[in-house]
């Protein structure tokens, strides 16, 4: 009996409380032409109490007795606040479609609509950039912007690509496009700009660019816009990317040390036959005698005398044992690692937006001792102090270091050319007559420089060791 009375008492109290705290609010939502707006959101301001309109635009809800205002919104319509009265609430929402314009590119005097910009443009956005693991932003444009030709001539770590937007306009002058960073012409290293900080890359491809930047835009314009804080609470984003790159095409097959000696013996023999008029038998013996002499290959990589490596018939000595077998490709190339770390904090309120980021990049090259390191920092803060005063702070800094800017072509500082021209009989490190390493002052194997005071005057690239 006691439990039953308690339950009845609680029910009565709750019922009285509900009746005292809510009130019925109803009405209808239409557009400027009087047509009903279905699925419009109707929320009591400052609460989570709300509902949506039906197909005829009508709504009804139980609002707290203290409620004074409704917030009504719908897609493509401007949000509106109305006071809660004693009768039905009829609301008309204004269309906001006219406020949605298509912005394609930033120009020196702001942004323009597509309908008013007559030039030819191409745009790469942040989502496309994030999919590519690139160091230089110029690599982002490869294959993504029609009409833009990119050529990767160097391939050095941290290097960019040569970009041609309007072809070749000059023989002696530069054909590179003008780089514009956040509206300001940029003359620094393009690799110093972190791809993680970029919002969009716009390419102005035709003569309209000259109207904006004059003669500097004769080769086209690449406009880079960095990220800014977006409306909402502070967001912290961190990323760590690590990978390994290898040569996409294997190295060419090459002759080994035995084949190398036999091929040069044949070349020497032919020179004696056709150059000196010797018989094949005499020329074969002359070739055997000169094979590892000072006028020949100089180096003997086997444990038998040089004039006994290949006999007069061109047959290699079966008793010869190899003393060393250094591989110049293994010595000069490596599997390259790439590590990229980025951290940024961003956000925006009604009057202030901010974007602060920092990053670290360490990109090794497949050629040993080549690489690129970069530390970058960016801070972009903007605030509307009053209706007539806006303040902004933009700081952008980067410190980078490049290693191994090897020469190309046939230079002995080109690791590809060097390793392919160097015969397999020539070691990376000095050897004794028995093939043992010769240690330097530091106790480590000493490099062979191909000079008389070491193992002899090497026919190719004497007085050098690229390692």
C-alpha cells in the first residue's frame, strides 16, 4: 500500500511540472513566392528543442515556457530568427542562392567569378596535393593541369621540374613562369614551400596573365595560395610519412672481370694484326704481354702474372683466382628513405582566423651522400579589430640543406656515368698484392685513387674516387 501511494504522488508531480514548463508553438514556413518549404529546421534558440517542417511547410512543437525566439533555416535559404508570440507563426525565408558564386582563381585585386574572368586557368586543390608525396610544389602540376608541360631533368632530392606553360618564348631569356605566393611575386626556392601548407595552385595559361602582372607573366603565372584557419574550434593535425624509393629500372648487365680482360685482349690483338701487320699468333702473344702493363689496363685483379691471364689463343687461365670484386654501383647507390613530419593548428571565430604550422623533411637520394633536408614554419593570423580596422600577421620561414649536387653528362662527378665507365677490375678500395685491404690513418680501408703511388695509374678517371 505504501509503494502504490508513492508512485501516484510522483506521477502527479511530474504531470504538473510538464504542464507548467512547456507551451505549444506552431506555424508555417514559406519562400518569397509563398511556396511551402519542406524539411526546414525549426529550433528554439539556446536549446536543443526543435523539429522540421512537413510537406506543406507547417510545424508544431512543445517549447519551454521561457522560450522567446525560434531559429529557422533551410538549404539555399538565409537563416532567420523570429519571436514567439501567442498565435501561429508564419515565416518567409529569403533565398541565398545568389550568394553562391564560383571563384576560380585569386588575382592581384582579389577573387573573380568565372563569368567575369576571360583567361584560361587550371587549378589543383589541397585534396589532390595530399595524394602525392612530393617535395617541390611544381611536381604537383605533373599530369594534372592540361596544357602545362613538365620536364624532370635532374631528379636530385628536393628538386622540382621545369615547367613550360606557353612553350618557349625566348632563346636566351628564361622560359620559366612567374611564381606568385599569396598575391606576391616569389623569387625564393620553390622547394622551400611545403606542399602540406598549400590550399590551391592556380595556373594562368594565356595572355590574360599579362594584364595582371605585365611582362613578368609572359611565360604564364603559377599562383600559390596557402591554407588559412576555417570557422570552428581549434583543430590540430599531425602527419608522419615514411617511405623508401628504389631505382625503377635495374642497372644494365655488364661483363665480369674475366670477360673484361678477354675482351681487351682481343682488342689489343686486333690492333697488332691490323695496325702493325703481325700474324694472329704473334699478335695474340703481344696482347697477352701488354694486357696489364703500363700501356694496357695496368691493374691485375688475379693472383697470377698479368702476361699469363690470357694465353696467345685468347683462353683465360683456369688457375687464376680473383683477389677482389668491388662493385662500384653498390658503392655509389643506395635504397633512399624519405621522412616527412608536419604539425599544424588552425581555427577561426567570427572575427579572427589563424593557421600555424611547422614541418620537417628528410629526403635521401639513391646516389649516396645526396639528399635534401628542410625545416619550415608558417604562421598566418588575421583579426577584425573593428569595423574599420583589420590586422594580419604572416610569417613564413624555411631552412634547407642540399647534399650531392653532382654534375651530369660525362663528368667524373656523375655517379651514373662513373659507375658505368669504370671497369670491374678497378677496386673501390686499395689492395695489396695478395688482395688484402690497405688501411688509412683512421684504421679504415683506404680509397683507391688510381695513381702511381698506390696501385698504378688507372686508364680511366685517374686521381679520382667518386665515393
